[in-house]
C-alpha cells in the first residue's frame, strides 16, 4: 500500500516536471518570436529612412534562393524580390527589388520607400490591372543563426506604373505561413497550402483562400470532394479551361519524439469552380498520362506558351534518421492540361551545317557531335608505341604521335558559303532546387537557387535563358563559378589551406596557366631542329629526357634517358614530321 502510494506520488511529480518544462519551452518560444519581431522592426526602421524612389543601374543581384521572379505584364522586364542566402554561419534575408531589362540585358536596383519587410519563401503574382500590379503574400523571416522563424500573414501590392508599395489590410485571411502557392484567377487571388514552423512544432496546411481584387476582401473556400493532403512547395497553375491544377509538394510528420519523416508528394488534383447557384468549388483527383517528373521537391513552375505548365529542377531527398542526402535536377517537364498529359522537355541542340565548302574545293566535315575533321581525305596523326631497352636492362615505353604533313597548296581560309561553328561544351543550368523562373515572350529565364556539395550549401546567382518555341539550347546570361562563393563553416586546416587560394585570388588559374606553359616549353625542347645531328641533339635535350625517365624509373635515369633520346631522334628524322613523346616505366 505504501509502495503504491509512493509510485503514484512519483508519477504526479513527473507530470509536474513535464508541465514546468512545457511552460518554460512555451515562454522561450514566445521570447524568440518577440526577438524576431524586434529584429524585423529594426530593419523596417532602416527602410523608413528611404524617402524617395531611386533607380540605380547595377551588376546582377547577389546569390539567393526562395525569392520571386515575375514577368512584367506590359514591359520587357523581370521583377526580382526578396530571397535568402546562407554562408555556412549566418542567414541573410532580403527585401531588395531588382528589375532586369530583357532587351538591354541589364539590371537596375529600385529603392522604394516603405517596402515589405525582408522575407523569403513568399508568393508573388502579377496582374495587369492599373498599369500592372505585383501582389505579395506571406513568407518567412529567419534569425541570423537560422534556428528561429517568423511567418508573415501580410498582403502587399507594388503598383508598377507608379513604383509605390502599399500594404493591404484585410481581415479573415490565411494565417502566417511560407511555402504556400498563389495564382491569379479571374479577378481574384487564390491561395493554397503552405506551412508554419516554430521552435516547438510545425504544421502544414491544405486550406484554400480567395482574395477579391475588386473588394479587397478575403474569403475562405470550402471545396467539396477528395482534395490534396496538407503540403507546401507544390505546383499551382491555372489551366486554359479555367480550373486550377495542384501537383506534388512536400510535407513532414513526426513519427516519434525528435524524429520526423518527410514525404515528397507526386499526386495531382484539379480545383474547379462550378458556375451557377452558389458557385461552389470542387476537388477532383486526376491521373495524367505521359512521362511524369520523378518524385522531388523544390522545383520551380511557370506557364509556358500554349498555356502549358512548365516544371524545372528540384531535389529528391533521401532521409535517414541521422542524415539527409539529396539528388538535384535541372530537367524540364511540361504538363498539357488539354490532353491531361506530361512530357519531357527535350532540347534539339543548335543547328549545325553538315558540310562546309572551303576555298580550294576541299570540303570540311562535321560529325554528329560537332567535331570538325578537316578537309576530306587528309591523313590523320599516327600514334606509335615502342619499348626501348637501355644497356642496364631498363625497359622504357615511348609513345610517339607523328604529325601528318601539311597538304601542298595554300592554307585554308575563311568559309566561303557558311559560318564556322566551333564545337564547345554544352551550356545549361547546373542541377538545383529553389530556383526562380519566369517566362516572357516565349523565353524561359532561370535565376539562382541552390545545390549541396557535401556539407556545403552552394547558393547561385547565375541567369540562363531558353527559347521555348525553338527548344534548341540554353544561353548563359550571367555565369557563376560556385568555387568563388564564401563559405564559413569550420573545416580542417588542410582544407583551409587548399581553399584559401584560387576562388578569390585566382591562384588556381595561374597554376594551370604555368603548367600549360611548362608543357609547351617541354614540347619545344624535345623537337629535332632541321638538319640537327644526334651528337648535338642529345646534349641540348638531356634535361628533358632525364626528367621524363626519372619520373618513370628512379635511380637509372641517365642510361634510360640516352636510349629514349636516341630512339626519339631516329624516329623523328625518319618520320614525316615532328613527334611528341610520353614516357612510362615498366
């Protein structure tokens, strides 16, 4: 009896302890939110110092992800707003506004008084009303250490004609969230999903809201039928038939204490407004045919020509209890709502002339890969591999490339009937997630995003363009070398020393140049001069052959070097042209 009473008392004590801990966690969470609100207010105070609109030509924006990129409804411009950047130790949030002029290929930074607070993972929708408007809802602000988040529930509009920001205050709207999706449907903004995360917990949404662009009021929609489960980061687009399609997305749920499991959705739904009566909304699950995108999250979406829906990139995460690894993509998919079918975006490649006529009547041929073979019938270089045995028994392999003699007659000049196209590496955006995309005049623009290299997150600020009508090749408008990006995560001393030079100082490039120049000098040293005798050739090139054979067979270099040099000299004199050598020991 006494023991049972003690156990009951002990149980009550554990409950009290848990309640106290919950109270402390809740108090700490409120304190963190207050700290973030204070930090946001501080940034807004700094923004309040802007009293006039300034437009400054600038270089491309800094690297970022989870920003918004929108096409101007009337001008040949793209509008970039917000985003985030992480350098390994600190998270940066932005509320900068940039304009990219497509025709002039230049950037302008626009500072406007009273902008929205800094944020990322928001949604931006452009409508043509009153000279064009950019509507922005929600998003998140993160603490510098990236551990706490503040989710916005504010609604802003940028009047593009006057370049003025305005916060639209209306009750009954969605709760604070990020990762939601929003589209313009007739004269309304339709919003779906998203998530909210705090220090204690997280929640994903599957609710639907509508904002009237006429009355500036929110209303919550209650569609009937089986709809999508709660998620964020999905595809949301308006079909030519006036319905709204939802595809994919991401969500996670807690499977046990401190262990979460993520889900990359691949289902697809149609949200349709039924005319007449009360005009109810209906969910319908659809099963499109064709080649669907592989499971992924973090993809970017835009509306392509012919009202097809375009999907670019993303990441497929493989989650373990202690690790998370992702496979990043840079592929394209299109969804044709009229045929309810997915298909992949295959590039045709640039058009190349199969045959080019040159002066003198010789024809230059190009293979399927774009490699030029020179005039038809021209002999190719001959590669000869020989084994040379020195006096001490050392076996040395010498590989010679005998250059073909130049054809008799004048050297070929410029093309007469065509333009030469040099074969070059294929240009395309690297695989990434959380990129920004926009389509204007049938041109797809892809900006920024991120990918992971080991424990490092690489954030991009490159810009690529693809003509969706021709589907031939990507064009790099702004290129970026990921190795030049700052990363402050703690590393070993050896890694620090190796990465200290190169990306910023350009030492890597200088080393490559010096290595190339040394190789060129070595090739010049080994050449046999016209009319040169072997007795003169051996002393002049002694150091060159010593170096090669020393690397090949340590300790017996002089004898091997002399044997290799004599063989090379004899073959060069007897051959049709010069020779280049490569020595390896056996």
